[in-house]
C-alpha cells in the first residue's frame, strides 16, 4: 500500500473506445508516480444513502458527483494519506508535468470556450470536479460532502446535471478561493476541434486564459453524447495531445 490512491469509475461496457486510452494514461501515470490505482464500477454508489440514491436515480451524473466524495472519504479512512479522483474521460498527456501539489486539497481548472448567443467566442473560467485531490486532515472534503448531501436532501424539484458537481464547487470557490491545480484542465468541443486542426481562435483563447500549461485534461464524454465531437474526432484529439503536436 502506497501513501496515495487514485480512483476512477465508469459503467461497463465503456461507451467509446477512446475512454480506455484515457484510463490507460492515468494507470501509466500512477505507475510513474508510485501511486495505488483503483477502478470501480457500479459499486461506486454503495455508500450513497438510499433516499438520495432514489432521488437521483434518473440523474446518475448527480449521484456520481456525491458518490466520488464518499468514496474518497472511505479511502482516507482506509489509511491513505492522499486520495485523488479522476474522471474516466480524463487524459494525462504530459505525465512529467502533471504533479500533485503539496497542498491539503486541490480541484481542477475549467477554461471553457464556447459561442455566446451572438455567435461570438467567449471564455468562462471556473473549477471542476473531474480532478479532486484531498490529503489526510484537509477540511474541504467533509464540508463539501456534507453540503452536497444537504442540498440533495432539501431539493424537491429538478436538478441540473452539475448541481453538486462543478456548480457547487465553483460557488464554493467564488467565496472561499479553493486551491486549484491549473495543469488539470477541461476541453470544450470548440477547443477539441481546434486541436484537431492544430490551431484556431478557440484554442488561442484557451491557452491565453490558462494560468499554466495544461498537462492533463477532462475530454468531456458529454461532448460525444451530444454529438458535438464524434468518437473518431476524440481519437484525433488524443493522438494530437499524446504526440505533443499541439501545446496547451
């Protein structure tokens, strides 16, 4: 048992072949760093209280956002000094530069480039939970998990997919200024398209608004689910990033 555990999860079978390439990149990174690695399936939801699981049964994304927090709490209780969550569609493409900071906790950075209602490119800078890191003794994880459960318990209406994920995390960040690992990014469909083309206005905005070069990123499986990026295009994005033909 090492000091650090990395956890990932996804339902089986994987919906797109390219996700396995993302998982492999994380496993390789764990070997390089000397971290333990754990992949879980539907047992991810084992720790979610029954009433909350029932409330989110039609919104598995919301249930997953809570389940990861509870799983990370359990891992710290197991004895790990540091626990890390990475979404299954998270690609580590510059492993030497993807370094976990010496901080009690950290979240990922979202620099999202999309068109506004006038068709102009706009950048939205937030934080995300596709990367989460917590060390033993941190105060954020328990507070975040408790707040997420309380909000779910109080909610009797519809919930947006990011309700207790990026939306709650960004709200907390706006008030408390959470530690952010700037090298753990997230790629919007427009940025993915520009990566394939080896350049473009969206990619320029992404790079220009990133505080540090990105070494790993969430590729957003939802982009494929919404047909904004095809599976074959995502393969091209991965090729370009792993071959370092595009610098982020």
